[in-house]
C-alpha cells in the first residue's frame, strides 16, 4: 500500500487545526458572561440605594416637631401660636403669647383654651372666633395659619441634622442620627366621655413611650358659669396630669364635678395606653 507523503500529512493536520479554531470562535458567546454578571449585579445595588433614599425621605417626614407661628399684633396685645405635630397631624396647639392685663386676663383665660381645642379638632385655621374675644381670636387664627404654612413649607426637613450626621464615617455620627428616633414613638390616646352634672368631660393624652407629655380636655362643661369654671380648672388639671403621670391628681376648688369627670376620663385614657 502506498504511504502518504510527510508533507501532505503536515498540510492536512494544519488544515484540521485551523478549522477547529474557526469553529470554536464561531461558537463563543457574543458577550462575556463575566461582564453580563457584573452588569446584573449593579441593578440590585442601585435598587437598594433607591429604597434606602425613599425610606430616609419618609423618616424625615415622620416624628414629632414643633412649629411656631408669627407674632400677630392686636389692639389688646400680641398673639402667637405654637403647634406640636406628629406625622403632619396637629396634636397640640398653644398660645405662647396672648393679651394680658386687666380684663384681657379673663378674656384670654376664656378664649385661648377653646381656640387651642378647635385648632386640634379642625387641623386648620378655619375655626370660629370666641364670643367676647374677637381681637384675640382674629390674631390667634392668623398666627395659627402662619404656623401651618411654615410646617407645610418645611415639609420633610425635620430630622435633616440627623441625616447629615449619618453621612460621616464615624460611629458617633451614626449615634447622633439615631437619637431622634424615640420621638417617632409619640402616640395619642383619648379617654372615654364622662358625663357630669354640668356636661361631658373627655381627656386626650399625648404619650412618648409610657410618659404623658400632654393632657387636654377635648370636652368640658360649657355655657353660663361653666365657661369660667372650665377655663380656670382645665389648664390646672392638664398640668397636674402631665406632672403626676397618673389620675392621682387633686380636684380644683370650685370645679368639683369637672375635676371628677376629668380624672375618670384621664384614668380610662391611661388604661387604654397601658400605663
């Protein structure tokens, strides 16, 4: 049998090798799997970052904050309103300035508690003026509106200091940004309505954890002499409730029925809060 020439075998082997290389190149994926994996890994990281940013924005809008309105000058003196807000809702309204001296003291004592209650109930400055205290009521509503405008403009700026602190790499910065967290635990609990000889009494509490930070009578006897007694008794009862952190408070002299109704509603609110 005739043997193949060595040169011919070499040429055939070379041709086979080249053909094999061409086939391998034709079968290679168009894109590098490693590069595709790297691109796929970027998307979850970016998504997680977006979620963290959204969660941070939500956290800034939550929690407790205080907003003070502009000072409004009236014929009988300045009026200025301060609001306490939890997650954008008014939980407390206070007149940090109000007309005083002479008959203004009595008018302020009668009108301001009602205006405070109306502001919380209405969640706006659309509240009725108190009869006999037109100027104080008008000034109150203007300052209240300015406080609401400031709160709306501020938007989610509450807690921005903590956010900037978290940008640091040190553990202390992280600790300072976490400090405001307990404020977000504020809650509002309303006691049951207690009927008295002169009218219903109902107490609402604001608590931070298990501590009473604010007490207010959302319902109290009114009309005739009851207005004066309520104006004198309720602020004292509110202060005592916060100070004592319980319903073990003294009745206000001259307002026994209101005081008793207040304490019963206060106790029911504490029971609901589990304090």
